[in-house]
């Protein structure tokens, strides 16, 4: 049986088709499938701010300043809560004492009417004794908050979510307590007896 040969025109068409198919196959093998990836946002460095922690002196139990660097969280209440947590965790500065025993923590924190902080403590905050210790615990927190956040005028202290009349039997906690400049070391008080953030 005789085989008919392809015409020159048909040969060109077939050759061109084969070349195109081979080229397409090579292109698919050589090119990895593309995956669209969302651009990764650069990590922003968290801004640090200097805070003042007021711990009692080891000699007269008056509150003195201890400067620390803390992250600024960008939310006023979160910054205040972080400040109280840092105060409870310690350590105090040189020559100062930690008024709270170990394992005292912040259970909750919120602000009422823009200027009254509510601090809910947990742990052995009611253990220990002595009026000086109780004054140092209560005003250490109150004055530290008011010093760093000038709009805080008073602080209400709770324990385990409950109102308490006192921590150690000497100071009335049944009401909000204002900032007390008389608890500060004389060297950090203002000339008129005041103190606090933005008041110097």
C-alpha cells in the first residue's frame, strides 16, 4: 500500500504546531506556580515611657521615687493596670522596701467617671501587720497612680472582687481614697506640699 506524503504546506503547519506545544510544555515546567502573599507589615517597635513607682523607704516608710522604663500600650486603662501590676511584682529600688508580700496580683482594674481608679487585688494582700505597712501598701498604689496619671484623683481598693473596710485593720477602705502628698519623702514634694505627674 502506498503512503501519501504530506504536502509542503501541511508539513509546515504540523511542524509549527509541534514547536508551539513543546514551547508551552517547557514554559509550564520551568515556571513555579505563583502564590499571592500578603505583604508583611513591618513590626513596630513598642514605645517605652518612664514611670515613677513610689515605694516606702526602708528608714521612715515614706514613699520615694523609683524610675522604671515601661511599654506604652496606647490605652490609658491598660497603661494604668500595667503600672499597678509592675508595682505589685517589684522589685523596689535600692534602700526601699516592698510593702506587699509575694504572690499579690492585680485581679481587675477600671476607671469610673474618668478620675476614680478601682483596683481589685488578689493574693495575700491582707496578711502581715502594722499601721505603717498598711499605709505603705494603700498609698503606695494610690500615690503611684496619681503621680503618673494626674487625672486620677482617688482610688477605690477591692480584694478578690469584694469591697473591704480595711486591709490590716488601721485604714478605712470603705470609700475612695485621694492622693496623699504627706506620704511622700520631703525631697520629692512640691513646695506647697503637693506632688504628682505634671505638677512640678
